[in-house]
């Protein structure tokens, strides 16, 4: 038993000393053109892709779940729902501007906003109508220059979704 363990570890050490083109001997014998490491990597990638495709054919529910996940990722954090909410926050009402720990990070842009905002003094009851307050806000925002959760454009009329 002991000599067999020594032999196996000795063989492993010899295998690791070989150059990368000598390591996959079985692969080189079966496919002489795949002796290089890049070609071997491409062959492995192709094999994995084919295996995933066959698995998707066998289990269509797994494919549907992955499509839903990728759709959620594609929508990103700036996808405003038709009910004018983003991340569970209603985009209307009393808004407080803070320097740290906001509900949403906002960037003001001139073109292609996610939301058109009108600052009002009273009745901020519809989508895009915001009232600036210092106490008891419905939403706290922080103005940023990079990586916003929401881009807005300040308008005088027709606030809401563009």
C-alpha cells in the first residue's frame, strides 16, 4: 500500500514537471491538432457549450429561469416601473436632498433622462412631481456625477416618464 502511494505521488510530480504541451497526453493522442494550450482551451469551451445546450434541451424549465434572470439583469437599476417606482421607492412626493446614505443616487442630465422632474411647492402627488423638504421625506436622494441609480431632467411642464 505504502509503495503504491509513493509511486502515485512520484508520478504526479513528474506530470507537473512536464511542459503544458506534454501534459494532456490522452488529448494529444486523440486529437493531434489540439496539442497547444489555446486550442485545448477552445476545445474544452466548445465541449462545455455543447453539454449545456444538450442539458437545456432535456430540461426546458432551467432555460426559462436563466432567461428571466438575464432579463432582470438587462433591465438594471434604472428600469422605472409603470407605477412610477424604482427599487420600491415611489418617484413622487416629498424629497430630501442628502449628502450620504440616500435612497437613490440621482444624476441631472439634459438629454435622455429616466424621469422628468418638476419641483413644486405643493401637491407632489403625481409621477415626477417632487417637493423639496427638510423633514419627513418620502424619498431621500443624493446628486452624483457617476454611477447613478436614476437620471433626471428638471422641467417646468409635463413631468413624469419620458
